[in-house]
C-alpha cells in the first residue's frame, strides 16, 4: 500500500496516537486531529483518501462531520465509536459511511478495514518506485534502471517493506516483525539479508539501502 492519505478524527489521545502509528506503519500518510474544528480545511488541503471518524467528539459529533465530508469530498469514511447499537450503525451507513468499527477494537483490524476500503475504491497503488528502482508486488518483480533483479522470496518481502517506508528508519525489531512475523527472531537475520540485498541492488546503481548506525535501516534516493 502506498500513497494513501488518511485523516483521523479521534478525541481520545491514546487511541488517536495508536491509530496514527498503526496506519503510518502500514505505509499511509496520516493526519490526526482531536476534533473536527478544522475538518473543512483539512479536506481541502490534505485531500484524504479515507477519513476515520469517531462518533463521540467534542463540538460537532461524528455524524455531523460525516455529513460535512460527504458534502465536500469523495473520501471513504470509517466510523469509529464505542456505541454498538444497530441504530447508530445504520445512521452512519445511511449517512454515507463505508464501514463501521466498534470500540474496543484490535488495531490490526482497523488498519485492515482501511486497506480493504482503499482497494474497493481503487485507490491502492501497489507498485513502489524509489529513484530508478521499481518494486511490483502484483507481479513479484523488481527492476533497477530497467534491468530485472532476481530476488528470493524473503529478499523481495524485505525490499518491499523497506521501499514502502522509504525515508524512514526501520529497526531490526520492526523488520523482523513485518518480514519474518517474529520480532524476537535473531537480529543477525536482518543483517545477512540486508547485505545480500544491497549487493544485488548496487550492481545496477548507487546505494539506496542505507544503515543508520545504532538505529536500523532506511531506503532513500541517492
């Protein structure tokens, strides 16, 4: 997932921070607000693909903000609320919401629902481009400067993860969790695979995959 912009409006700080972190980690660009006072400005300037709206907000509630979104934007809307009554869900869906998540929720589920909504809307750009590097997960292919590069399945997953988060420093623990699905795995795995991946990439151009000492790794345009 690349290139999606998500506006989150949630007044509970702990939830807002967690949702922002989870969506950012999934590769989205996120703007998080504690209320809807700046909604119209954010819709115009940030141009979100998806808006995550809490229902119980100070000032205008989520249903009022939903109406404002629908009047000004074609963004997808996911309602987020502690209410689980059928009437509330129907009110949101009839008002133009695309999905509804009830608190308490698992963060991974919310991220998955946002991703699924983006796919339904046709706003998913799966191909990742960094300088002259093209990573295409749909075809399972990698090219650099127009030349195909042969990678193992793990090397491909590692490169795709790093490229999706280009410019961001990713720790070994984050990489192990995302690529090996085990944050407690041997950190040396990351070093070994990064080294092999770097050799293959640098056969066709300058360094893209950088080591940030004491922190982790980052894909960055030369």
